């Protein structure tokens, strides 16, 4: 049941990633969940906004803290379709989110390529939720770009 | 003369840090310089915006890319009064800024406490410009908070 919930929320993040795909953005999506409720949904908008900081997680954190009215996301879980980069892992750390769940690994730019300690030790991390779907969407995007 | 320019731009970043101080924000300021012109000025607004991502550098990068109309800051230098954290170093990396100049070191949260490789190898880094002034403003802030 808990795992079903994780897949449910990752599907919501994937729906966001698909919105990015439709805008010709690298398809990454994120949602923030607090007390079993999605309080923020966001997708990568770096090309649309011409802003290298506009990753899905950054916008999801900004939207979620805005919704909560405070700058921390304690007791929140961030779901993201791709392993966060160092910037986003740093932001997740500042937000004090209790958990991170991601889909596909990012062997080139993922935070773990630099250091696991980019996330605070108390942040629980789970990877591989709907990994195949998350990865395939990214592969389809990069294939379409090469086409 | 080059060094004088660096101090000139760091003074502009310090002026931003002072604005943060006046808003009871941790006093960090940043400017982005392109072709000897300041194209963006920003200061920490995490409390005001209740957003943990609203560091001076993040906002300066967003403002500068908006001004340039593209998502990269090639040939730009980012001046910041305090050593960037991991999140901000990651953002500087994505922006492809050619140089980073910072004032005071941050031995607790600075990116170098995790890894120098948070910045791309081609990004030149200089530290210690107006270090004393940058550090003293921060010390004055934390002293006033304890007061």
C-alpha cells in the first residue's frame, strides 16, 4: 500500500514530466507531498524561462513553501522523475524535506556523482520508483532531439 | 586596475548584502558583471519570500539570464560576498559563468566543504576580495540576532 502510494505520486511527477516534454524541455517533473496531499507540482522550464535554475525540483520547492507559508518542508516528500542534480539536492537540503523519492538515476549529472552528503543525513532517499517509465520518457526526448 | 575593478564590483555586492541586513535577512549580496557592466544585482531574500532557494546568487543568475535573454552566462563574472553553498555552486555551474569571485569563506556551508568539483573546472574562482568587510557584515548580523 505504501509502495502503491509512491507509484501514485511518481505518476503525478511523470505527468508533469510529460508537460515538459510537450514544451520541448528535458522531461523532468516533480511533486511535493505533505500529509498524503500533493501541495506542489512542477516541471522543468529552463528553456521556456531561459533560466538555468528553473529545474522541476526548484520550482516545486518554491511553490510548496509558498503554499505552506514557511521556508521549510519538514514532513514533506519530494518526488522527482530523475535523480536531482547538485543544485537541486542542495535546495532539498535547505528545505529540510524529510524524504526524497526519485525515479531514474542520472549517472552524468546526478548529485551522487559528486557526493551523497549533498543531502542531509536525516533526509531519507529512495530511488527506482517507476524507474523504467521515467527513464524511457527521457530517452524518447533525447532520441527525438537527435532525429 | 583589474583588482580595483574587482573591489568595485564587490562593493556593489556588499551594497546588496546591506539591503538584506536591513530586512533582517542573512546579509549576502551578489552582482553579475558582463563586459564591465553590472547586469544583475540581488540579495538574500529567503525570509522575506519564505523560500529556501532565494539565495542572492540564485536570484542574480535568474535576473542576469533574463536580462541577456538566454540561459547561459558565458563571459560573465558572478561576485558574491560569501562563498556559495552547494545549491548556488550547482546553479553557477549550470549557468556556465566564466568566473566566480567571492568575499568571505563559509566554513560550514560553503561548496568547498563538499567538493571543489561542484563548479566546472573551466570556471575560474577567486576568493578573499573585500573579505574583511564581507565577513564583518555577517558577524554583525549574527551578533545582533543573538543580542
